[in-house]
């Protein structure tokens, strides 16, 4: 009698289902940590961008405070820039050289509110005369910036309050 040979080189349907089940469980465990890591990196980017813009505003104000005599045209009474683009385009502080002093290469983009308008990326602005928690800009100058995102950070605070 001839013996039939069976080919056992393949995988069974049950083995395939078990493998796919294990892979899907592992994917469900890894996905939240990947999402959290992405959000954390965006938060670090937002903090860095806010620090960069605020430092540029402070440096502008320090340069403005060094002016003796009447301020040149284009400067606000408070010594802060009138717009964020003034930090990029530069300002003549009345130096003998007449060279415009620039404080930013470009206006950073808010990672949680990446809206760009004609003047550059959109940020919430506060002027020197505005209240510290004001959500409307007085328009006189730019004393502070904040994110326009309504989202909540990992630590439970709102991005707009940073």
C-alpha cells in the first residue's frame, strides 16, 4: 500500500489568527505612548518658540531703552515692537551707522495653531497696556505673545495660558 505524503510546510489558519491577535494587542499597547511622545515633542517646540519670541521682544525693548533723545519714527512709546514682523524686518534705533537691527530670522510657527496669515504665523498678542490675561490685543505694540490653541497640555494647563 502506498502512503500518501502530506505537506506540513505551511501555516494553519489558527496559527495565523493567533499571530494577528498578538500583533494587534501589541499595537494597541504601543499606540498611546507614540501619541503621547508626539504631543510632548510639540509642547517642547511650543515652549521653545514662545521663549524665542519673548526674548526677541525683550531684546528689542532693551535696544529701545538705550536711545537718548527723541525716539525715531516707527517705535512705540513703550519701547516694544509695534508688530512681530518688525522683529524680522529690523528697526533703525537711531545709530550713527543707520543699520536696521533685526531680532528674529523668521517668526516661529505655533505647533498647535499652525495658521499663517499675510503678516506671518498667527499668535495671540498683548500690548503693554493690556491686562496680563487679556485675549484681545490693544494694537499699540507687542509686549507678549501666546498660543491661540484651545487644547489642553499633558500637565492639564491650556496652551494659551503658557
